[in-house]
């Protein structure tokens, strides 16, 4: 009888411990842990702070400590890593139509990006496709404002000024974009960009105005054109094994924390876009604000990029761009 009581009590204690055991989340960072200059880190910091307040156990891994982009992707897909702050391009390896969102001038502003991904159900449809690949996108996270054009050769006012420039491209998509603009390009990993700029392998890149300041690259450029070409974005890429292991209540906590984290990041983007351009000028980089007519030359030059997405039906590209247009801020 005594043994039975002890066993029953032990099982009750084990059940109680299990029921209150904290859920956990481990995130691989893609940036230095500075919330004042790094949008993706600011998102993670906000997210984990909110989840800690709900009793979650949290952990972060420094940038590249778990390997590069491909390594982290494999770890997410295999369920070894809960969440990776990853290159947006990782998404269209598996859902090619995600490239449409990075076509030049698909979005008018950072707030347009926020409104679309926050209010539409587009990410839900993407996640349905990614589930079979072992992944789930928690959020599309801005690293800064819309991407402008940095170079160390000359002032770029309109697309005709791109001629003669050799630009660092993130991927084949950007290579084609630069070609349409009249420049040439070469794909270079971000870690190799400083050396490429110093040795003349490349003359510039497209990036958010805050990036050279955040990564100590301001001395490598002479000019910045606020051309607002494409979105600056990373993705918070979660493992399906981790996500599917959460209860509905826990998923709701993550979603609420993620939405609040993004609200703060977009507010930060709005507040820092103008200050970062002023900081660029203080660092010796000339900033040029194109007129509407000059911006139109960039848009016109890249209008045909959708035709290059041969793995996405033309009608679907039009449908997606129209959908994005429906969420343009008033």
C-alpha cells in the first residue's frame, strides 16, 4: 500500500513537472547583436524577450557559428536547429514565386512590404508548400529601408549612369537586374565584399542605407542613390519539426511575439532611414535623392524582369503583383 502511494505520488509529480516544463527556442543569428543598427537582430531580440516573459527558454547562436546559409538551412530542415535568420533567397529555392516579391519596384516602400505580409494570407500559402520541405517562415524581416545603389565611382542619378559600373550581386536574379540597368555584375558572398571593393572586382552594390554603417563599410563608397529598388529582407525560417511540436497556445504565443517584434522593427526602419542617410553624408558618402522622373528610368529598365522567372507562370506573376498592389498604403 505504501509503495503504491509512493508510486502514485511520483507519477503525479512527473506529470506536473511535464505540464509546466518551459518550451524552448534556439535561433541562429545572421548579424551582430546590435539592435540599434541590425534589423534582423532587433527582431530576434524583441521576439525572445517576449517569449521569455511567457516562460520560454531561449538561446541564440552567433553569426556563422553554426556554419553558413546552406549549413543552417540543412539544420533547420533536419530539425536540429529551431530557427535561422536566413537569406530571403532560401525561400525561392523551394517556392520559386517568392522571387516575385523581390522583383524591382514591386513594393513602393517598407510600409507597403509590412502591410502586405502582415495583412494578406500569402505567407500561409507559402508555408503550406514549405511544410513538405521541413520549414515554416515565421516572418519576412526588414534589415533596413528599401535598397538603394552604393558605388565608389560616380554619382548615379538615373539608369543611364549605371553604365560602366561593375556591381556585386547577391544572386543570379540581381545579375540580371544590373544587366538590364546597363551595368555588369558578379556574384560575391557578403563576407568577401570589402576585399572585392578594395581590389576593383566590384564597384558597388544595392543595399539599405544603414548597411555600410552597420558593417563598417562606409569608407569603401563615395556615392549612394536612394533608388528604392527592392525590399531589404531576411526570413525567420523555422524548422517544421520544432513548429509542429508546439501546442496551439504556444504557436499563438510565437505568432503574437513575432507580430509585435515586426511592428517595432518597421517603426525602427521608418525612424532610421533619414538618420542613416545623414550619417552616410557625415561618413563622406554623397547621397542623391532621384526625382520621380529619374526613378521611372530605373523602373522602366527593369520592367521585363518578370519574364526571366521561367519557373513561375506569367499569369501567376501578374496575379501576385496585383495582389501586392492591393495592399499599397493610402
